[in-house]
C-alpha cells in the first residue's frame, strides 16, 4: 500500500479510537506504533517507540512545564483568587458594569498564574457569580461572563499551552510566552470595553456600581502582589535575557510558594495535595507528548504531512484565506477536544503548510491558541460553558450559550485585529 494511504488510514483509525473514548495518549501511541510496524517493520517501530520517551523529555527547556503547573496549583491553594477578585472589585467597581470588569481582570490575573481556562472558569463560578447576581447582573449574563473570562488564561504567561506549542514546532519558548502577553491583555481590554459600553448604553439600571475609597483600594494591593510579581518576574526575566523560561518559572513558583507558606490556607496536607496534583498533570502532559511524538514519527515515515502541505500550498486562493480556513477548523475542533491534545495531534500535519505559506510561527501560534480558546465557549459543545453549568446547575446551559454570543463577537474582533496587525503579537518578542 502507498505510504501516504497508510498515513491517511492511520489518521482515520486515530480519530475512531478517540471518538469511542480511547485516551489520546494511547490512541496516538498505538496508531503510531502499528503504522511504523507496517511501513518499517516491527523492530524499527519498537526501537523508535522505546527511544522517544527519553529523547523527547531529556530536554532542559521542558522543565518549565512542571514549574508552570506547580504555580497554578499553589496559587489556587493559597486563595489568591479571592485576593485578586477583591482587588479588582475595589479598583474597577466604579465603572459602568464595574463588577463585570473586575471579574474579567481578576480572571485574567488568576488565569496568568493558573494557566488553565477550565480551572479558572470553575473557580470563578463559585466566587464571582454570586457577587455578580447580587449586584444586579442576570444569572445568564453572570455565567456567560465567567465562562468567557476563563479563556484569558491561555495567552497571558505563564501559559502551558504556549509551551506545548513551542515544543511541537521547535520554536523558542521564551518568544512564545512573551508574544502571548500583549494579545492576552488586549483580549481582556476588549472584553472590559464591551462590558462598559453595553452597561452605559443598554445596560440595566439595576446593576449596582461599587464605590470604594482610597484606603480600601490601598489595603487590597498586598493581596494581588504575588500575581503581579509572578508576571513581572517571568516577563522581565525573559525579555531582558536575565533568565531562561525555566529559571523564570522557578522564581515564579518560589514567589507563590512563599505567599502560600504564610497564608492561612497553608498546611502540610494541602502542600502534599498541590505537589501530587502537579505531578499527576505533568505526567499526563508528558505522556501525551510521548504518544503523539510516536504518531508524528509514523506520519513522517508515511510522507502525509509533506503531501498535505503541498496540497494546501497549491490551492488556488490567497494564503490569508487558506489560513482563515485553518483557524476555522481549529475553532470547530476546540469545541470537542482538549486544547493540548488537539495541538499535539494537528500541528505535525498542519504546521509544515503554514511555514511554506510564509507565516511567522510565533504569530501563528498565538492565533491558534486564541481560536482554540474561542472553541471553549462556542455552542453547542463549548467546554467552559459546561464547566460553569456543572458548578451552577441552577443556570440552564442553553442560557449560558446565549449569553456568550456577544463575547464570541468580541473574540472575533480580537482575532481580526491580531490577524490584520501582526505587530501586536510580534513587537514584544522583537525587542529582546
């Protein structure tokens, strides 16, 4: 059988295994092993599959992943989310729709240290929705706001998804993390601008404005300092060349650990839970990387990525239109699949075509991560919406999906601006 046909059958078999509930790591590894056995023989498949776990992880750059994951779990256990929310409330509550704006910026801040969209949505469903509804927001608007705000976690460093993307495409982790900062902040500002505008023009008069004095505002500053310190250390450390991403991640984890150590939430049992949860998630991500790299080696032997790249490049349409179709495909996949697993499965096939079309890998990475996160709130299977509905079963899922539609429009605007003006993404990495 033609090697490319074998590659196509392998991808079809992989999708079938995933659809019937097979874990991505085992589906990818099994498909890759069987495919290599057919193309190159059982001995080659055994040797390649046996070497990949070591070759793919014996890399200093990968040590940043467990550190970023640890930052997130320590921050959650330290109660930093409550501090971020109180700070945002007293500083932004005076704006029209101020509590909604506060939720957006608090979610962005906590997402920056947690690095997980669904986790941010789950935690803020408990913390923010009761406060939003108490201040006059409808339950539909409150839940939609929390679901959408959770997506901000993916771009603002430290971001696990950006690290995984950098590993797959062999791009600089530091450049990707720096590139995500301004687009992440930009997304938060567009969300906040929409809340202020809609509250000023067509908002309900029942929504209360939270007014605080300067003493209250200054008293809340210490609660947000750990989050600010983590972001500043990572951004300044990498942009100045003073530290590698791994060293910046270690300093960030140290800052959060000290805060946790002196917080009222500290206990040996809670610290043990943080460490074990970090280990479990790290092992899951690394195992997924192993499985997908075995699959990628099989696809390379089959020649399928090169054939797909050649077909895409040969399409009789502008490169920008082709890229828009690729991004649309990621939005659709993001509705159904875990972000990291989806990138691991698709990039070995799609990325060669993107490079041949002449697009910057760093810019493309930010666009992909943004559209993957858009998929998390896109009906009918937006995962963040399901997470919020799971935490708050009293709020119908259908109403949450209706509520996120304006935020999807804002995401579309953000994506269009990032697409039209790549300098928004590429400026910060270019100055280092």
